[in-house]
């Protein structure tokens, strides 16, 4: 199987849904109710920080790689 790039959008929504399920299960099994407003606020802050880190990291990957070999047609055989 050929490895592929991680799809950030799918991963983000998967983590959001996983978080919703975890909070729901926690509220069902305990007497302590989590305030949804605080959870959403913390989640948005975390996603914002991850977005900033991703933007800062992408600047380093814009440089073309010089280790790519030139293509060879095979016309000039030695």
C-alpha cells in the first residue's frame, strides 16, 4: 500500500467529533457537568494555535529541493 499525505481537514473534523463524544460520555457518567462554552472556547484557541504553527512551518517547506536528480531521456547512450 502506498503511503499518502495526511488530510488535515478530515483529521480536524474527526478530532472534533471525537471530542464531542468524549464530553457527552463524561457528562453521562459523572455528576460534574462540563460547560460547553468553555470547551468550545478552548477548542477554538487550540485550533488557532495549530493553524499558526502550520503556517509558520509551511514557510520552511517552500524552498525547492536541490537533491532531485535531473531527468534522463536515454537518447545519449555511452
